[in-house]
């Protein structure tokens, strides 16, 4: 898996104590992105998923895994393995993407759809500088949604996480 970095004890990338993985590579290059160093798909470092899993599991206080970026859905097979390992460890899984939930569900390739189905919460939509806000939890611009993935899949409509 090509990553830009990890944070072992994040308190800003979802609720509780998070193991956050910043995946390397994003074709969007949103104006004002807070992680522009993650855009180059050839940047960062290559780390085996097994090493990330071991590090994630090394802290018994970790509440969840956060997949950020870059764009996690540009490395869906690796992100899926990591998400499954997190669930096997009893952790919840949050993911940030510039894509829309509906597009991933309806137009994503099978491994992207599998990753989507493995998530608990998805923060979707591109960062839009003109919609930038610091007042909404878990998102950087007003157009982004915080989606309860499993409930959305069960109900066949987007179910938002109330904060």
C-alpha cells in the first residue's frame, strides 16, 4: 500500500482514538486541499498492509481506523484489506473520499463497491474551497456529507450521521 503517513493516536479523524492512514495518490487536486502532498501517486512510501495491520493492532486503546488521503478509493484493494482487519479487531472504520456515495455504489468497480460496503462511516464529496467551513464536524466544506454506510445500504437511501 502506498501511503503518505499514519497517525497512531488521532483525535480529529473521527470519534475516539483513531489509527489514521493517509493514502498516497489523488487525481482530484482540490483547490485548498489540506493534504496536497498526498496527490502524487508516486510519492509517499510503500508499506505492506500486514505491517499497517500489526501497527494498528498494537495499541489496545484504539477505537477505530480512519482511511484518509489522498483518495482511499484509488487503492481500494489494499484499503479493503485494512478495513476488514480493523473490523476483525472490533474497530469501526471511517473513510474520507472526494467521490459521492451514490457514484461509488452505482458506478464503482467491484473492489471499490466492496470497500464501500466494509465501511461504517463515509465522508463523501470533494473539498470545495468556496464551501469551506470550520463549524461542521468531520468535514471541511458544506457540500460534504457524513454518511452511515451500513444503514444507507440497508435502507436504500443515504442516512446521515447526526452530530
